[in-house]
C-alpha cells in the first residue's frame, strides 16, 4: 500500500520533560564548546589561580608566622578585598571572562541562526536564557564564590575558628551574597550586549567599554564637577559600596548603600528587558 494511502492517527499524549532539562542541556553544550578553546581555559584558570594562591599563602603565613600576622591581618576587609579590591583585581579577571566567553554566547546564535533552531524546539525563551546565564554565573563563580569560600575554610582550620566566627559571623552570608551582587548584574549585562549584535567582537567592545571605561569617565566627571555623586557612574564603585556595607566596613562614599543597590537592580532589570525583547523577537518571526 502506498504511503499516501495510509491513514495516520495524531498522537494525543503528553510528553514528559523535567523542568530543568532544557536549560541544563543548553548550558552543558556551551560549557563543552568553551572548554574546547585553550585560550579561554588559560584565561579562566591561570590568572585567578595565581591570585588565589597568593591570598592562600598570606592566610597560612598570618596563622603560622607571628610577624606575618602583623602585616597581613585576616579579617572581613581581607575577604572583601579578595572579591573586589578595585577595578583591576579581580575586575580584570571578570572583564576577561566576559569578553572571551560571555560576549559570544548569544551573538553567535544570532549570527548562525542557532537561536531560531533552539526556539523551534519545545522550550521557552526563559529556558534558553537561563541556560546562557548559568554559563556566565558558573565561569564567574569559579573566580569569586568558590575561591573565597575555600580561603575562609582555610583560615577557620588554621586559626581559632569558633572565636573568629563569633566576631565575623557576617562573612557566612556576606561572601556569597556579595559575589552574587557582582556576577549576576555583570553576567546579564554581558548577555544583553551579546543579544544586540551578530558580531561578538562588538559585544566585547561594548562590555569592555562599560566595565573599564565607566570608572575612568566617572573619575573625570567627579574631578571636573567636584561632586562625589558622579563616582556612582562607575559600576565598580557601586559594587565597592555594597561590599563595604555587607562586610561592615567603613568607607568614604558620600551616598547611602541603597542607592548602589538600586543601581544594581536597575542594571539587572534593564538587561532582562533587553534580553526578553531580543529573544522573543526571534521567536515571533518564526
């Protein structure tokens, strides 16, 4: 019997799919692609590893050598400075990870029409977005949350951990929370810029201009106008103020911490709005 004479019955069952499987598949594939690039492996591993080893040696020396404990004091400021000392370290590492790994996550999908292929499958636009965000959060978490938590555990093992935690109990939540306040807005900003172009080089230039250029611009405007409020134009000053507040440290900023929190919130909301519009625009074309 010819195939056009056969009668086919439509399947009316429900396809079971775990809620996490779609975004996890996307994230796993992106990890695999990025790990195949030797340069990205070197950028993500070697500079942050050296940075971590230097602080690890400082903790060991401060606990085992009395003279070193005077030079390197292990307190809340030590861990805050490890996460964000200034816009160079580890801001430089965050910038490099964003340029060489995050800027191409969506731009390449737009360039090769892979995004249309993704959205033609039974997944939602937020499944795609979560998969991409998880890639950036994982990369940046490798140089923020994980090493800082290891350093805290090292200090607790080498020192009087109970006494240290009594005086610095806020570190248990300040380290992961401050890390997320840094990497979440940066990740979303990077992906938002990547979604605006089909050339990842343009996204890299835009991302570098914001994370490197805004501190310079903020300093110039603040010096010309002699108003400290313009320093908030720097994304790193915003993070720095939040870090001082979370770790209970004194600072010289003339504006309250919740202003910095509002700026971070605005950055997150604005990036999500751009990502939603760009991804759903591709889906509506299909």
